[in-house]
C-alpha cells in the first residue's frame, strides 16, 4: 500500500517520512541544496511479514502543485501534515481540497514540529483542524502530535499506519494500467519507467503497449515498492525495465502503459463537476489527470454558472487528447494555474454530437453520476439509450475479455456484431422496422415490399447489417413479418384477387406472355376496359407478384423482370457493373427503355448507381439464380 503526504511548504513532510522510514525522499541535488521538495519523492518501509509500505513525498510550494498532483492517482490513504507553530496555512487548505476532489478514501492528520509549540498551542491547532474537517469526508480523521526532530509521536504514528494497511484492490478481471511519472536509463539494464498501477496486474515477460505507440514492449524485470518481484498489481508503486523499439526520449511524464492496445485518446468528455469555487460556462482551465497536465475549457450542460459547493454536469474540451477511463478523477484549476476550482469525475468518453442538453439525456447522465454503479448496472443503463459497442465498453470499464464475457452471460439483452442491446431498445428497433415498412406500403402500394438492405437503409441506417438481419429473422419467426419471393412485407399487405378481379386478370394475363412491356392505356384499349379500372387491377397484380412497373403505368411480367435481373448479374460478374449501352444490346431494346429498367432496379435496391454504372447490391433479389430462358428481344422505344 502507498501513503501520500500533503501540506503547506516547510511543514515537515520530508522530515516526517525520514523519521518514519529512515530514508530521505529528496533525491534531486537542488532539493537537498534548498531544503525544499520540488518533485515527487518515494521512500519505503519493509515490514516483518514481507509487505512493504510506500510513502510519496510531494512538494508543498504552490509553484510545484502540478508535481504534487502527479503523485495522488490511485492512492487510498493520505497524511495531511500541519506544523504546530504555523497552524493551518493557505496551501494546507488547498491540499486538503485536492485530497477531497481526488477521491482519497482515508486521511490521517499529523501535527508536526511539536517541539516548537507548547501543549496549549498544539491543542489550539488541533481544534482548528477539527473545525476545518467538519465539512469534509473525514470529520473524525485521527490526529497525531509528532516531532521529527526529537522523535516524539513517531512510533505511535508508524503503528497506526501499519494497522491501516488496507488490502490491495482486486485486480481480477481488470486490465493493467500504469501512469508513468519517471523514465530513466540504467547502465546494463536499459530503459526503466516508474509509476503507480491503477488497475490490473503485470508480470515479468508480459507485453505492454505505450500510449500512442503501436509496437508492444516486453517487461524484462520489475520492482514493486522498491523490491525485485515477479509481478505487481493495482495500488502498488512499480518500476518496469522495458525492452523494445523505444528510447527514453520517446517517453514523457503522463504517458501510460497498457496491457492491451488503447483506443484513440479523447478530446471531449462528459464529467460530473464538484466545485469548490465559482465556475462559469466556457471557462478556460488547467486540467490535471493522473500524471498529465494540460489545458482546456469547461462547457456546463444544465446551467450557465456554478457556485462553490455545487455539483453539475459538464463537458471538458481538451486542448490535448488524453487516455482515460470512466470513473477517473480530474482536478480543475484556473487559467493562471494559481487556484484549485473543482474536481471532475469522468462519466463518458463517447460524447454525442447532438442533443446534449435534451431532458432525457440529462436524466441519463444524472443516473451515471451514482458512484455505486457496477459494470453490470452501467451496461443496462447505457444499453437502454443506445447500442453499446462492447469494445468501447470493455475499455471504459477496464474489463479483460473473460470478465466481459462473464458479464454478458449474466446480462439480459441481445449481443450482435460486437454490440449489446437492452431488451427494450431491441423491441424499439423492431417496431421501427415495422412502422417504416408500413409507411413504405402506403407510399408504394404497387410494390410487394422491400429488400433487407433497403429496409435497413430506410429504418435503421446506423445499425450493422448483422443486427438488422437478426431483428428481421426474429420478426419472421414471430409472424409479425412475411417474406415473399425475397421481398419483406407486413402480413396484411398480401392480397388476393376477388372473383371479379380474377376474371379480369385471366383476360389480361395473356398480354404478358411475350417479352414486351405494356402501358396501362394500351392494355385498357386492347381489352375495351376502363383505364382507371385496368390501372387498379395492375396495381393489385403487382402487389401479388404477377407484374412489375418499371415506371408509372408501364409493366413487365415478373418472369421478365427476373430474367433481366439475371442478365444484370451476368454483366456484373463479367465486367463488375452494368451500364445502359451494354444492357440495351443484351435486350435489343431502345436506350430509353433500358435506362428505365436499370433505374427500377436501383430503386428496389437490387443495384446501386455510381455515375453511369450500375453495381450489384443485393444479388438474391429477383430470383438470385441465373436465368435458363433464351435471350430477350424488345422493340425499340
């Protein structure tokens, strides 16, 4: 376990750690010369049972606050150090606020330099501290009085900390993730990086990926809490000796090591903001995440400004993209980097482009704010709104593949094409398909229905083909959808001729024995029928699949349309496409008619037009088999 220190400059943090561990955390010559901590320092206390307690010494001066923030990621317990002679100072308050905003679980208060103050002064400082902590998450934090100079109180404090060594968080099912805060080269060993592991487990011989790099690195050896080890895990301070195509100059503070390749970093995220000072919409900020420090802007979602003590939903626009996961904590400071303003907890990495302030979306984000949400809870909540891309979800929750599959097996819903759908969302998509098909029947009553591809483009264009196919198969099995000769339609859309219409059709059908198309007015004239009645009869015959209208009032028999579709399939197989000239030559018809036929196939989704070419889109329509009939000849038009 690792403890972090916090407190005002010159309140004895480094001296305290030296008294506790016998080691000096100041490692830089400048630090030793000035007697002031500038960068993070680490010291360790080996225990009799083989465990090692680690301590992080952070700078107390406001000029080095960004260095202090690098040391807080993944730390469960902090020591707030206050000098008895000075008492509570400005940096004390800011460090305490940062500890609260960083989500530190436990706090121990140390009143240092007690050799410089009498008991009355010490008690007065303790009373001030109790008052300061009253509104914090640690109102009953234990207080110790110590002197690093003469050793007073050091042993009770040490025993208290050792008793509160909490078990390391479970790394089962989690991906390894480490924030790099130092990188250096050792003679005979090569590149070494250090940092605090925030998740998962790493072993000697593992392959890791550096953020922003595609090539894996191998772990040659590692040290955990300053001791050689074969493995390390979340909550531990780890140094890794890496081999691969990498040099020290390629690594900077704030980079990450991952157990898997990482997605693209995020430039816009949704967060829950907890303010300790006033904030306004579109305010410029300094943003601290793990060991990285960047700038950006705050976009409040449900108000124009935020008062101290309030919590709100917001988006952060980052000037430099960051690798993050849901639940990560960020610290927000003002544009001059002088004052800490707020903390932010990451809710979403995939931010929608529209509808961000709609009431339904804000209600959804408010549910995401609950810190007790488990991955299973989040999966159900998120999938009610939209399809969950499982690859993104696994990254957001840092789940390895076995843990993800175990979660999916226990979660009600549909899993298709790498996406997960909540039962309610799945049922909603089925209704969308049916409603859009009903609308198409009204718009094109002379068409039997729609192809699968066309219906997907009309109803659910953003969903993968595999998802729509499974939706359609379920609807077909349920009897809520029918398929006739490859066309999808509602059950009630299939009609039959009335006895009178059947007699009329028997008189009309012989006209379609040949290969020629027919106009409604010509058929009506030939049979001596009313043109309107003939048109209505042909509309119904088209819905029954006997004929098809390539343009309004111009019909072919369905057999001819299937045969001409075979010709297009052959042309696409031979040349990759069909065009008006080649198709006209195959049919021996006029160019105008050839274009009308090709455009019909484009409308139905059998082909799609690209310039003057017509490419095969859904080959199974119109029979899907090569025609065995002879060549078709049409009169010129």
